[in-house]
C-alpha cells in the first residue's frame, strides 16, 4: 500500500460503497475510463492533486489512474474531506493525505507530502498547490509540464499571476469550460448549499428572507433553489449588470447594510473578503443564520464576530450560536467554510461528472501538448464542451435535432434579407 495519512482506515468499506454510488451516477467519467484505459495517455506522469476529497473526486482519481497516471492527493479545504472516502482511497492504493478538521499546519503538511513524488502535472481547486510549488518548491517546476485549476477563485488569481509574468508553467482553467461554470457553479452550488444549510439547521426555507451575497453563477444557483423552496430572495451586489439581472429575475436588491436587518438566512457567494462584518452582526435579527459557499472562509469576518460576541456554543453539528451584546442569538454554519462541502457532501455526482470530465481531458491535453504550451492560463475549447454535453445528454436519454445542409447554408448566407 502507498503512503497515506487519513483519520480512520477502518471507514474504508463505507467509503468504497459511496464511491460505487458516485460511479453509477457519473456516466461521462465512466465512458472516459473506457475510452482511455488501453491507450494510457497519462502513463509515466505523476499527478499531485489538491481538491476536496469526496466520492466524486475519488471517481476522478480512479479515472486518472486508469489512464496511466501515478497519483498523490490532498484535500483543498480543512473541513471538506470525507473521512470514509479518504480511507477507501488509501486502501485502494492511492497516496492520500487528507482528513476532516485539519489545522492550517496539517493542510500545508499534506500538500508538502504530495509534492514528494516530484509531479509532472498538478491539479488544483483554489490554487494552493500551485502557489506552494511556486513559493516553496520552485525547483520542482522543471519537471512540471502543466496544471489544471477547478474553481473561479483559483482561476482569478492564476490569471493575475500570468499577467504579472509570474506563472512558471501552463495552466488550463477548467472552471471556464461552459460545461463547468454553467452547471456546477449554478445547479451544483444551488442544491448542495441548500443541502448544507438544511443538514446544519433543519429550518423551514419557505417564508424566510433569504439573502444571497453575490449574483454570479453560484449566487444565481442559490437564489434559484431558495426561491423554489418558497423563500423571499434578496440579492446584494456590487456590479450593476448583475444586480439588474437579479431584479428582472424577480428578486429584491439591497445593500448588505439593509439586508442585514431583515435577513433570516444569509449565504455569501462572492469570492471577496469582508462581505458580512461587525456592523451587520450587530443589526441581525434574533435567530439569523449565516454561512458561506465561496472558496475561502474570509467572506464572513469571524474574527470580528468573535470579538463582539458575549459567548458561543455549538448547538448542532456545523451550527454555532453566538450571543450578541444586545442579547440576540445568531448562528454561524460550518465555521464560515464552504457550507456545501463542510456540512453536506458537495455537489451531486451527476453535475461533478461534467466538471471532472473537463479536469480529466485537460490533464490529458497537458500530457500530450503541454510541452509546447506557454506559461499562461488557457481556456478549454468549445468543442470539448459540446462533446461532454452530448455524452451527458445521451446518457440521460435525450436526443438532438440536426441542421440540414440547407439550414447550415442559410445560417451563413448574407445575400438574403426578408
Ligand atoms: C469535489 C466539489 C464537489 C464535490 O467544482 C466545485 C468548485 O469549483 C469548488 C470550489 O472549491 C468546489 C467543487 N466541488 C463542489 N462539489 N469538488 N467533489 N462533490
């Protein structure tokens, strides 16, 4: 068995069953395994990965291994690792360093371990692994052909690094594939964030003022699902076009200063720090619940919350009650970490099927073309999006129409008017 560090290896049988469950709902991934298991495009490659250890990620890891890669892995968030999955992966021979409830020190220790196999490819969610390579182990860069990045926050930072000429190898922005951001970020985040809120609180959503900070793709998904459950959805935004879209979708737009006074449930989806701060905690209603689904835990200023609260206690798993100086009790979920992964199981397998198909194909592209790519951030071709969407649709049992040759000609014809 490879080296590993997990919480409890005896959880492996339960984890294995969950991975089988995910596999049965990830037909695109299973078709990629079938397609590449003989040609072995990743043979001779060592992949270091830093991405939430969930049943869906396990399917991605198994696919990368089936295509020939050697793998070492850590989680990309101290609270998102599912310990049974980590155990099952270790028992299945993966080098994995991940457990739920890591300290910051544990977190970086785990990344350090994954880099000991001198990777040729990196795979990130949030860019912590790439940053560690650049800042702490620059000598590893000479062996690294390229990397992939899963999420908006990571892509943002990597683009800014590339702009400053600081990126030392090519990176593919998996997040920017249409079959990722337009599905995972919207419907994945929408469902899994509500799932996290419900597991942590079991409150009724109908009739509540549900405040969504940020109306990007993730915010749109949260708003959509909260509305479907009967909430009055309030959006806070900084970008005029995003706020305008929210109003035409039927939501109310307010500043956070106003929303803080009326909200029953708050969720931050902005990727920005200090979205909910001291002045907001001070005006929140009795019983207000707040959480975050953005990548980092800086959106809710917990330091300020702790500094003003008279006391706190954990009242349910992933739910902390803070008593304010005015006597009101307000509730923070999952310590301000991604509520969908810390309090629930992350996005459903069906949608991760497409995100991870993009991850897999991006890794294969780097293995085959990476040496001729530049040290910048690349998008995924639209052709790959269409292929993934087609396989997904087909496995769901849907069929498409086809344009006739006359229609194709019509489309590009500039000689005809009315
Ligand atoms: C692994 C997940 C899952 C899940 O793709 C999503 C993204 O961009 C993230 C930001 O950190 C989280 C990631 N994600 C959501 N659900 N990764 N397994 N089940």
